[in-house]
C-alpha cells in the first residue's frame, strides 16, 4: 500500500465517519453531496450529524473522543475482571444460581447484570442448572467469601438484586401497627454502629426468611435486601448475633412483650379466650443443668427446656412466652401469665377464658383463677375408678351433639354433662364426658363456666389444639429445636424473636382472603420466598419481584400500603411491582 492510499482508503468505520463529518463541517459540502461521496443514504448521514452535534453539546467528546485516543505511557490499568470471573466460576462449581451469584456480587460492589453472569458462564462451558428444591439448596457447599462490614445504610440512589425481596412485604406491617415504635421504646441494647431498631430487625430478617442453619450459609449476610430490611447495608456476621443476645435479660423480653400485648389489644387482635400450652425444646449440648421433659414429637423424655406459649385462638397471635419453666414452678405458670395480662392493663379487658390441658396446673390454682373471675376450660385426669364411673352412666343420660370443626364440617359426639364436687378445688365444678372422638378412653372436660352451652364448651376446648399446631410450626419453621447450633443465642430472647416473627406472619395472613388459615411455612413458600430487584431513589424505595402465580394478588394487597413511609428507611414510602421475567 502506498502512502496516498492509506489516507484515501477508509480502513475503519470511525475513519469513514470522521472524513464525512469533516467534509460537511469544514469543506462545507452539502449533506446530499457528502452522502453520495462517502456511500451513505441521506437519512443515515443526517442521523450521523445529529448524533455528533448532541454529543458535542453535552461535552461527551472531550471525555471520550470516538475518533482519536491518546496513548498514555506506562503499564495499563488492569481491570478486576480476573477476580470477578474467578468468583463467578467458584460459586457455579458449587451449584449456585445466577441470582445467588448476582446477590453476592452486589455485596462486593461489582456492577454487573445477571445477563453478563450468564454469558460468562456459557463462555466457560457451564450448562444451565436444573430446577432444584429448597431441600437440595440447603445442602449446597458454601463458598468462603468475606462479606462487607455491616453498617447503617446511607440511602444513596442505587439499584441491586436480592434473593429475599419478599421479606420487605413485612415493612408496612411493622410501621402500621407501631411495632417499630415498640422496639425503639424497648430496653434492648444497641451498639455504636447498629442502633436498637436495626439490631432487632437483623434477628427478624433471619427468622422470617427460614434460614435454618445460620452459620453454614455465607450468603445471607451478603444479601442487600435482607440488610435493607434492617436499615443496614448487609446483615451482621454470626459472632455479632451471639454477642448481642448475651446482653439481653428476661426483664427486657417481658418489657417488650408487654408493649406488643398493648398493640394486639388496641387493634382488637385478642379476644376473650387464651389457649395455654407447654412445648419441649431439646438441647444437644452439656445437659447437666437441664431437667428431663416429655417430647411428644420424639415419644420420650429427654434433657430439654420447657417453654410456655399463650395464643389467641381466633387471630392466631401469640401473646406471651416464657422459657424459664421448671418442674417445681410449672403449676404457677398460669398465674404468672394472668399477672402479665392484668398488670398495667386498663380495667375491663376482654380476657374471660383460659384453656389448657390437665397437667398445666393443679386444682388449687384453678380455684385461684375462679376467685379472680377467670373462667377456665381444661381436662381432668382419668383414673381407673373415674373411667369405670363414666362407663356405668346409663345410655339415656348421654346426649348426641354436633360440633363444628375448623374446616367448616361437623362431627357427631356423645356427651354427658353433670356437676361434681372436685377434691382439691373444694367446690362444685362442671364436668363434661365425651366419647366418639377417636380415643379409647372418654375425655373429661372440667370448667367453672355453668352458663355456656355444651357444644360451645366442647368447641372452645377443641380449638386449644390450634396452639399445639402453632408449636409444631415453630419447631419446623422457626427452628426452636436448633438452640444448640453454632450461632449461640440466649433461648428466652430467641423465643421472643420467634413470637414476633410468627405474629408478623399472622398480620400478613389477615390481608389474604382465601389464605388467612395458611401455616407460616406455607405463607413463606407461597408469597415471601421470592427474588427480584430493589431500587433506592430520592423519593421512594421500589421493589420489583419476579413473576410467580400469586404475585398479582400480592401486589393488589400491598397497594394499600404505598403511602406508608418507612420511618427507619429514610422515611421513604415503599412500592411493590412485578418484573417481566420469572
């Protein structure tokens, strides 16, 4: 090639565009003449001129000239693509999805899209992952990645991906019912870097998201969505949780439960009946300091902690919990709960009935409840002589009744209603014998309520089984059984956080017309378990959730909370919408 051809022949598109624009602006050729000379259509050349003028006006050419680049001396700046690719490959080798990888990269301040990650994996020869169950995901090997230091979020405009966007659905409920104010006014401690509200919400983030083995999963403390829920950039590390919980006293938990109790009362979520029951929480560490308690789930007595829960049968709200129950004081728990409910409460509260099983307290304490104007419904222990007396009741003295069950269907039972003198109670009591309920021996309900209809008494006690169902949910979903896991949390504080998490699910379920009876784990899998994108703007926080079958119903419900400002998140409102992909 001779030197003249080098300048006259257009070797690159950029050179051709430069010569054409120079001819138009400097040599003053018309647009039509320039287009014909350089092989453009008139429309294409006019578009080229318009784009050039726009970039020139915005001073973009001075920052990055499209035609000429100045070569700088010295070694070029090496990009961090090698570290990025290494991290992507490491996580995919451990079977993590593109969404999980993107969540981790967001916490490491890598600004890449899911499409970029997918292209990088395809280029490296990785195939698309098959659909995996939650049980399989829990068995994945964890990549050892150092998460960022947890700190209060600065609410600068940004956009990031989260695999836990569903947890943000609880934000309006925390604000609407004044739970955030209760946390702020509690006695719980705070640190120099994380305030009281963010500290408690950090625990709630894990409870609400069904993370069963905290320290085995490095990804939860990198998820920006979980951090945003607590007003942090990311959640704290495992050691922080253990350290924080060991500063908590029983008095702090009671003080907080009392504040929540007033919230439930003021919002009409506590009726006239409370169900009480014990739950056994096994302990797998050094059990020398523990007593043996019967575990119905395992069918044997084992070293464990005994917990009591008080639940409203209509709303499902758990109003009270205590882990400091021992054999020598378990019969006093019913009186302790009564003190909790009555103390500092305005007169005329709605509590009328306490429902519990036969071993919950003794007959002397039943009389104390009666003296305090509290009606009780419980079961009488069946001795051999007592069973024989019931079997000798004449057939004419049995009454067939139809009792409605929770599913709207009825069940036919035979019942005998009579008043008897109860030794230890030292007074007359109402005794109802029931057969036809699937048990070999008849059930004996005793109560100091003489005015309520027979069917209503039986129905009221049968609903006590709801609290047993709730306990089963907590054991499975809120992992009360895992008190000896490597994240060491004080058990009473863990119970208090579990109660709050369960109640948040109940508040959420109340807005779901056809799903209000769902268990917490089913609500999580159906609505809460979802990923998506979160955008923090100057005037709001926008959460875009991936497509799921029930997302339209969920968005309709959350539209009513669009105008609620989230006080601990820069006082910004939060808006929910759907992404165009699943």
